[in-house]
């Protein structure tokens, strides 16, 4: 049985259905993993979310920053952005079931030597530590006080992971690393403002995955989140966000042989 990992969907339902059909045609009964950001900015976030949920046990997803944003907006914690396309979800008759399902999804998955996260991992984290720290956030999101957690989740501090962090600072730092990181310094201090491609790195920073002696280098880390990076395949790295919502492609990679399936996407958002 083959496993395919799909990059950021962001509410682009038609490319998602086309990609799933092509995956099914290429492999009998494949397992599907998704790199998060199932919703937002694309034209049909409600249908995309329902599609992934309805895949049931054949699919697993990690949470991305746009998925967390949906949860926060749904509870009145964050205002909707002008480019958001979340209202159909918030007004849907199955709204509560969809949101309850979403907040119970993991932030990291380890499968057959592949570590899947939405954005990245701290240079100090091993794969095992990444799973353990992700579980701390998952426990908060799945618990009775999940709305209180969302109220404290936003902010850029602490900028660097420290094993001694506790409480809100600890959980916020974990979330920022798993769902927002792109660039950091060699000691893991995050630059959460720079969102462009590799050439935009500020002096003293580099992509998180290029930090020397990164502890997760012994597994293949798979991530999305970084559309200006595009598809990258290295022996221990797969970057999957190919800018579907920006008029790029929606991409799936087969973990067994690294074959690529891509579908073209209409431009739903313009960089601004």
C-alpha cells in the first residue's frame, strides 16, 4: 500500500478532488496524509474540510496555521481577515461537528521514518521530542479548556525554544514552530516576519531545515506552509506547498518512490 502526502489545500476543493482521483488511479487503496492548511483563502473551504473529514481512516492531517485561525475565529478570539473564506464553515449546519473534528487532529505525525508537520521543527528537536511536544498542544486543543488555550495562543514570544519553558509560553512556542516557522538563527531564534523565498533571509538567519546539526535530520521531515519555496525533495526533506491558492499547483508525493502527482490550480488570491 502506498502513502501519498498532499500539500496545502487552503479551500481549493476542485484541485483536491482531482488530485485524490489521480492518486486513487495510481495506487490501489492508498493512505493519504495532508500537511495542514486545509482551509482559507480558497473558494470552497467548507467543501474541502468536509472532503478531508469524510475520507475517514484512509487519511490523516496535521493542523496548519489557517486551521488554527479558523478555530480562533469561530470562538470570537480573532477577527476575520479580509481574505478569509471561512464564513460558509461558520454558518454551516454541521459547523460544530467540523470544528470538533478539526481541533482533534494532530500537529505532528511520524510514519515509516517520515515526520510530517505543517511548517517545521526547531533545530534542537529530535523526531521523538517533536511528537511529544506536539502532543502537549494536542492535549490542550482536545481538552475542556481549549477555548482558553486559543485565547493565549497568539504572539511571537518566546522567539526561541527552551526546554525550561512552561505554561502558555511553552505551548505558544511549540505552536509557532510547528505551524509558522520558516527562518531562524543557528540557535533556533525564529524570524516569524519574513515570508518570501530563500533569498529574503535576514542576515544571520537561514531556513530552519538548513541549520547545521539539526537533530531531526535522521528522519525525512515533510512540511508545507512555504509557498515561495515550492516543491523541494532532498534525501531527508520534502517541501510540499506549491502555491495552489496563488494559481500554482496542488502537489502529492508518494513516500515509497518519491513520485510526484500535481494538478494545476486557478488563481484564487493575488499576493499583496
